C-alpha cells in the first residue's frame, strides 16, 4: 500500500478526478505551470468511468501566478496569527 503522506513539508499530494482523461490532463497541466510537479499517475476513477490523476506538487518552488498567490496567503496567515 502506498503512503498518502507527502515526503516533505513543501510537497502536496493532488488527486484530480474528472469525467474524461483529457479534462484531468488539462487540470494537471495548469498545476505544472504553477508548481514543480511529479509525472502524473493515471487510474480509473470508478465503476461508472472517469479518470483519476495523482501527482505531487512542490510548493517551495512555485512559478507565477502561484508565487504571488502564496506570498499573499502567507502574509494573511501571519496577520491572523498575530492577533
């Protein structure tokens, strides 16, 4: 059985479930434009059809636009912890 725990603090496991493989691949491609990511692993989504893609993204090495979004969300998180 494979662990669902990310291998480091900056990594996140992402699961995409879509009705078609093409839709799942498009979402994965967008994530790869924002973050370093592993190659996707594709599985059937269930008995009714569909596709599930799993990949790991590294949030410590974001590209734009994720970099600016992460910086904004971190500064908002810091301000919430100070109050």
